C-alpha cells in the first residue's frame, strides 16, 4: 500500500559463499534533516536601528537570500559572485504575510554555514538600519545590491525552529520637508 523511496546513492557489493564477515562491512549511510531560518523584514519608522518595535509594520515583497558561506562562515566576494550570478546554490525567498504577520521570510536549509542578506536592488530610497552590525553583505551593484549587514548562521541537522529565528531586517526611507521662504 505504501511506496518505497530509495536514497540517491548506495553501495555495490559482491557476496560469495564463505566470505569473511568483514568483506562487506563499513557500508554506512548518513542522513540529515533541514532546519528553519526565519525572520521579519520591517519598516524602522523611527530609524533607531533597533529590532522591530510595536507599531512598525512588516514589509512584503522583499527578497531575502541565504548564501552558502563555506567552511569559514563568512561570505566572500567570490562566493557572492558565484552564487548570485549562477544561483549555484543560492537560496532566496520573498517576504510575505504568514499567520497575519507581514514581512515574514523562512528557509528550510540543509546543514552548513550561511549568511542571510536582504536585497536592496533598485530600491535606493530605502536605507538598512537593522542589523547595524553582523555578517558582511556589502556586495553587488544596481539590481543585485545587498544591504550592508546580515546574519551569519550555522544550521545543524534537527535544529529546533527557534535556534535561528528572529533574523530580522529593518529599513527606513527619508522624508521630505518643504516650505516657502517669504
């Protein structure tokens, strides 16, 4: 009644009558589960650079990236270039409304070290205010320009959803003040 799903790889073995018990041992299989990394993209209404405060709305429609940061956990120019141009592999998602909360993003990532960055792109009227310090994301130009700071995360198989949550991003826009001198 069920289906059997095999892993992508396996072991070829040859068994002959009388083989010792150790001829085909050490044919192990390793498995992992993904873990969640999540946060909220919000408008920092008072531009104070603090995490989201009461009354600051989430922002939908923004792209958030999870870059594979290699063994050192730091996103380099070369890693950015290779992943943003070829998307090999770059994880991306669009902020949206989830359970009546605006600006939510979430990734289910395999174990590894990642740098989570927001795409500023051609939205040059927005300035990143949160996080004000963290992992360097200051790469790209024009439509591939990232916010200056991001989040370095290490994902381990089976991490609880709360291990890498609250990786929020805050931005503000400037306002114009005008009048007439008479």
